[in-house]
């Protein structure tokens, strides 16, 4: 069982605790990481920065960017509004557009496509090369 981390669209935690997931609930390692913050080996992906509740309780991409990747609602106990991270949006709308490599850099280092730091509410995920590759592949499906 993977302790999932869910959010309501408006940004609040699920009442009564977190949903639980089985690895079989996901079609890929990238989807598993996106929803749970754990990889297929059962390892929790560590972070630097990010909301305090993420450090204390754990979490994942879905907590801020929602299940559809569109973000758009303030992060719990904060004011930052997570952006749309669907691959087609990232690679077409930013100035300059993101590439696969700059998406990975944003995930790991918190640096945007123009080389500027992202808000500190964006965690710096300590992912292996395989895990970050898998997350980028999953973003392409959103």
C-alpha cells in the first residue's frame, strides 16, 4: 500500500486522512510518483523546500497541480497558484517554452524555462534519473 496524498480541487486535504493506493492502481512509475510521491520501489521521493505540510505529511505533484495537471488553485496554507504542468502547455506557452531537459530541471532544481528560480512553494524533488524521466513521460499523458 502506498499512502496517497490527495487534494480537493480548491486545495484542501481530504477530510479524515489520506486515500491509500496499491501499485496496481497505476499504469506507470511516473503516474505512481505523480499521485503518491513514492516510486515503484516503494521509496518516498524526498524534497527540499516546498510547503511545510509536504515535508511533515508527504505529498506529491497531484497535491498542488491536481489530477489533471492544470493547477490553478492556491496551495494549502499559502498564496502560490500552481501552474498548468501538462506537457503540451509547458512546451508551447512559456517564454521560452520548456523542453524535456528544462522540465526535469524545474522538478529537481526549481528553475523555470528562462533560467529563473520558481517560487519556493515548488518543492525541489530529489528524483533519480529514471524517476524524473518517468514523471515527464506521465506529464505527456495529461
